[in-house]
């Protein structure tokens, strides 16, 4: 057997899962506090469901194959296509349908790029209303999610498709060039104005048009509906939301507001991306339903938390205390102690093998990152005490067994 | 676009997810209280990793295909094979390695059988020790998990490979017939003794051998090591554990104790199955590590909870309260109220569209199963009150806005 994961696929060992698991439970709690409910869809879909939305470029990145029954199937590529299918398949779902979904998606990325081929996506969407309050709510959920995760240094950039197309019209740029021009504008956060100018010139945009474009970009103002979204988002407590006329996202897809979140450090690009897409569900063959939502990049968020050490106190192990076993004869004493602590809501691991030396049991606790160890030898048992060792300080003390729960929860 | 899930695959809509999500969080908490930590492995593995363990029969049930890079890959078939791979790939993991894993596995089942092709598995295993305390702990975790999930009417049947093989030897049945004879014994909980006798005769077992076999089955006694497991399990608080010499599970796989859990109602077979498998990890090409563990059938457990209505009070929606919007001018008042309630840890949904009539907003709450609705009209706002409607009783009352949190948490 090759003891290897496939390239681009990852094992999440317990120490990595600790952060991921807490990120997921934190996000779920925030989403549910706004009334978003969980949806899960299958890993496999009909190939024709998957390939409806994207062009040939994306199809190349999909895991498409024939199942043992000969059906054309594939691994899901994102969470938006399954949402569109769900809206078509269960048309009696109450609207607005507010769902969140946290599941892996699959990309057959080129090996050289060393990107993940299985990535966990986390999407929240509101389907069935065009109300600006639902756009604003997505911004509030993003902001609240990040704050709850202990992020402080983030910016939610927002713009709208209308504002971008207005710029094009005002600058007298022909509409058939709007997409390519906007793709150049999108680079303004990475390239200089001069570099972008040169790029635009190479696209046969005249110096006057470029001058006008930059002028109107600088002077760009939110339109009334967009202002309402910004205003409501603020009232809903969204922090660090900034109008940014340079923001361009997939324009074949979005129909109104667009938004993405950046962090200053580490340099990893956007950690959320979304917007309003009122035509997409219909385009995919689903019902004619407007929608707004965002993807939250779970992998990147976990990376930021690790890199910036945002959760210094997160335990590496779920176990609070390892109860060691002094000798085979004393196994029952250790067993009783661990039972009693567990019933008092302290995650307690009983070392399973009384034949293993105490020293090795302590090393096990240390290797696993268990913060406390209890030692229960003949002396302790006689006096109804326990020796408690703090594994990070090395401090060791004897205390009455009944004091153990308080000692373990107070720290 | 075909708005259809593939046969054998399921969407979990929000009302179904409520139970699943609570089952999973409950199980995780129990597992972690014993020091089991979470592991996740990729959806895809090298085909040769997947096909190492099982015979051709199982390979037919696997989703095996070539990825866009031409590699032979497949969807994971269970959680044991990935565990064996992990133990080989990360040989410095501290032992005993106690992990739980809750992820989907894939079976290309025959369509006629109408079984699930994507099923969520939930496994707990302790790798790296032969100590009976680790077998006992698995039994304790099963019992504690089921009790915490509100199950009462379950039986954990336990037996051991040694006891079964002793019966064969004592009955003078040649060892080359032991597997087929044990397969017949396994049917004793569904067939009568006479039917099983006939089956054994057809397998060329003599009347005397059959008579002896039934005699020794009736008289079978746990051996000392097995007794120790049962004794420790009891001390660890495992309930409803019963020695059952008729229990036979995959014998090519298990090397010691075997266990499975049955519920009386509904009739759905076993909801857990496991045992000790000290050779398997090595057989799969991994390191020589003993292991013991169990699978907990998540789908079946969710079915039992639904069928027996074990959680009558579980809300259908994560939302506790819908704050309606009386008119566009009063949107800000409803927004403020929902903000304030959310900050007091009450899951609050703000109806997003002020243009929709109140009546329709109430119907939305009812369709989604939201238990309470707040109405905030000009009269309420003037007096700083809120009209609260209980959606299940229809009861409606006006109360000071500040009393709302208490009112909503006290019920």
C-alpha cells in the first residue's frame, strides 16, 4: 500500500482539526444567529448539473467520470451550483431561503500550482428577495463572523456592477470593451496606475478615455440603492466596510452589489468574496429567483488564525487531564477518578495500559499536548489525594481529590 | 439542467439537518470527553490504497476512476482504510492514537436495493494498545453516546473471536469449516434453531457435531480476558452490555472482542458494529499496530430519533424569533430590535423586505417553523412595546421591548 495522500489532498490531523473545528462551530453559531440554516448536498452530482454554469475552462478543472452504472457524474466544483439545483428541485421551500453550507469542493488544479484539489467551502446565501436589507445582512454576517473569530485587521470592500458600468459609459468606452477594461481596473490594488494605463492602451483604449476613466473612478459615488445597502449594513453593525470603485469581480455572474474581504497580514488575498446574482439560478435552469451571498474561505481563515496566532490559548488536544495508571492493581482507582471527572464535564483521558511505566505515560501527555496529568499512587489513594502535574509549567502538587474539578476548571 | 440528485444520494435540507447536526455535536462532545480527537481524511485516495483491504466483491462497489492527470483514484469506501494509511504516513503520532472521524463514505450499491451511495460514517478507534481497558472504553463510549442521544432501549451484544473458535474445536468441527459454520450461527437471531440446523447439515456438518455445537453455544462462558473487558466496561458506566455467543461479525478482520448494538424499535438492524483488529493495519501495509474501535451508524441513528420522536422539542429552524417589518419607514426600528436581541444571544431573523405584507411575513415564519414572531407597528413603537406572537399556540401579547429576551429564553 502506498501510504500517501494524493497530491493536492490533505489529512487534517487532530492538532490541525482543533482550529478548523472551532472556526466551523463559531461560523455556524453566527450564521444561525441571523436565521441562516444548514444545507448539505451530495459530493457527486450529474455531470450536466455541474457543467451548466461554467465555460470549458472550468470543465477542465472538474473531476468528471462515469460511475459503475455508466452515468456521467462529477465531484462538486462549488456550492452555488448545488444551491441552484436545490432551488429547482424543491420549489416549495419557503422564501427568502437563507442557507449556509460548509462542505468540500473539488478542483482538478494543475499540479505545478500546488493548490488544494479538495477545499472546504463555506457559503451563505439569501435566495428569493431583491431587498437591499438582504445584501446588507450578508455584509453584517461577514463582519460579525470575522470579529467573533478574533480578526481585527480586515476590510470589506464593496462596489456594484452598476457603478462600474456607469464609469465605462461616462468615459465613452464602447460597451463591447467593458469587460476587458474592468479586468484591468481590477488590477489597481496590485499594479500602479501607470502599469494599468499601459495595459489599457494595449487594449486600444485612447489616452482621453483612460484619463476620463481614472477621473470618474476617483470621483465615483455610490448610487442610492447602493447607499442604502451601506447604510443598513452599518446599522446592522458591519465594521470596516469600504466603498471601493476599483473592486471588480466575476461580472458575467453578479448583477448588483459585489464584495470581498481583505486582510493586511498575512498576504493571502481575499478571505471572502460574493455579491448579488439575480439571474444565475434561472440561467442554470432553475426557477427565476434573485439571490445574494458570499463565500468565506475556510482554508485561508484557518491559515490566518495559525499565522497570526490569533488563538494562543486553543488547546492542541480535546483532553484536559490525563489520569495515569500507577500499577495494574490501582487501575480501578484511576478509572473511578476519570469517571467522576468526566461526569463533572472535564474531558478526561484514562491511560489505557497499566503495564506501561509512569514516565512513558507522562511523555504521552506531553506529546499530545494534554495540559494536566493526575498521578494516583498508593500514597495518594491512602490519603484520598491526587498529585496534579501542570505539563506546561512542570509544577506538581498534591491536593484532595475533591478539589480537582475546581482546580481544572479555574485555569 | 436536470434538477435532480443522483439516485442513492441525498440533500439534507435545513429541517433534516437540525437532527443530524445535533447528533454530530452530541457525539463529538462524548468522544472528546474520553480524549478521542478528530481526524479528517480526503474524499479521494489512490485506488491502490482503497482496494488493499477488500476482495473483488467490494471493489465492484467502489467508485474507482482515472483523475484528469490519469491517476487511478477512488472515493473512500470506509474510514478504516484511511486510518490505516494515516498510521503508516505519520508514524510519529503519539500512541495510543485515539481518533474519531465523521465523514461520508461511498458505495456504488445496486440501484434496486435503494440503499444510500453516500453515507455518513462515524468511527472511533484506539490504535497502538492491546489493553482490555481500551476495548472496554469503546463499549463505554457507545453506551454513553446512545444515552446522551436519549436512547434507552438498546443492547450492546459482545462476543469474541476466541470464544467462537473454541466452540468449533470443542464440537470437533474441522477448522476449514469454521467460517461457514460461524456464518450460520450468525443467523440465530433471525432464524430458528431448526432452520440453522438444516443449513449446517447442508454444509456437511454431522448431527452429533451440530448437537454439540448448540450445547457448547448454550454453555459458552467468557474467557478471563473477555471477562476483564466486560468488568471494566461496567465500571466505566457502560449500560446494557450483554455477552452473546451467537454474535459473529467479519472474522477475517477481527482478532479479539467483537460488538454490535441493536435497538428494539424501529427494526433497522445494528446501529453500531466493531471490535478488535490487531492485524489489519499491518495487512494493509501499514505499521504493526493493534487497534480496537467501532462504527456508529449516523444515518440509522438519525432515523431512530425521527421514527421514535426522541427529540420532540428540537426546533425545526435555528431562528428563535422573526422580527417582522411593519412598513419601509419602520425598518430601522425592526432592525434595531433584532440587533439588540442577537447581542443577547437570541437567534433572531429580520424579515428582509419591508414591501411584503405582514400577513405574508407571518406565513413565512409558520412555514419555516420559527416559534415566535415580533410585530413592531407605530403603536408599539410609541409605547416602546412589542407584540409577541407564539406561532404554535397562536397566543399574542403586548409587552415592554425590554422584557422580550426573558420572555424568549424562559420558554
